[in-house]
């Protein structure tokens, strides 16, 4: 980065996320600019994910993040003040060294990530460039393809009250001219899917789950993908929109096998099962 973005202030606070749970918000300032970042949190957590730091007391049923907020304000902030917000690698390295654990459990991944994202946004703003351009320049990657939106259209697992084991059943518009067209395709498939669910399962089945996808009373994973395939075809995008998923497989792993629809799968068998699903 060409312009020095000297950090003058770092402040964290506790805010609520879209689920109504506390999360960490970090604001970082230079003399002229400021940037804010709040940290996302999932309903399910992978076995090897970095560790969120929660308060585990009475407030917010144990989900408060005042400890993580305090770690930003008292431990991380003094180290970051005076640093260049554009020196992303050094900022991230400094915070990881301060934490000193493999999974960031001392300071909390929610404390570290909030600071990292806020610094990135601040550096991009200081240099008058989009965030994606700043990140590409920083890490030596020149993007030449727009991201493909992965739209979560049927919810299962911890995201819904149905019996589906896979958590996110998605659609991906892969053959498009631009992002606007991809968004249009995905939205049209989403609304066709609603009509099909309404017709087959009734009005209550069109209620949405934790992340905005429909949560119909399905038990069979394959049935969800068949619904999606039918909606894609009816919308006229058979070759342009593909099915996808985020399984959150650690949620149906018993320590030895993966359990889907009351059937046991080894790791190799699960991969085969996944491959069959996306061919639906």
C-alpha cells in the first residue's frame, strides 16, 4: 500500500447479530478515516474452527462477549495503535502471537477477526480503493472472475426444525454474464421453489429457517435436492444454475461414522453420497 494509515484508536463493543446473539464489533480509526467490522457466528461450529470466546455467565444465556471485547480494548489495542493499518500480514501476525494458541482461544477468534477485518477495511478506505482490490494487492492475487453467489434455499440441521441432516441446500448460478444476472437467476429459482413447496406440502412448509431458506417438513436429503433440481428446471436454468450444499458434517458425526437418515457412512462412503446428491 502506498499511503501510510497509522492507527490512532481501536475500540470494541458488544452488539447483537442477526440471530439476536451478542457479537464483537470493532471500530478502528486513523486521523482522517475510520472503519467498523462485526464478527459473524454460525449456529453450528466445525470441530477444527477457531474458538469464539463467550462469557458463559447469566447475561444473554452465556453468550455474552464482554471478555472478548475487553481483550480487544486492553490487550490488542495497545499493540495495534501506531501500526500501519495497511500492513495486514504484520497486524494479523501480531495478534496471533499475542494470543499464543493454535485455535485463538485465549483472546478469542471473535476478538482477533473483528480487528483484522476492520484494519483491512480501513486500509482500503485510506488508499481509496475497493476492499477486494486491497486484499488482492496485499496477498498477491488478481481477481479475474466475479464470485459465484451460493444461495441457501432449503435449511436443515441446526438451521431448521425439520429432519434434514444436511444444513444448507444451495443453488449456484455458474453460467452468467455478470453478478446482476446471477442474482436474478438465483432469485427466480428461489421463488419457483417456494411455489413447488407450497403446492406439495402446504402453506406452513414455506416458513423459512435460520438463514432465510425454506424449511419444509422433509426427512430425506435426496428429496430436498430433487425439489431444487425441479425448481431450477422450471425456472429455465438447467445448465446455468447448479445445486450445492454446506453439510456441517461434524453435526451428524458420532466420532466414528456420519449418520444421515439413520444410515451410517464412513468418510469415503460420505463422499460418494455427496457426489450422488449433486447429480440429482
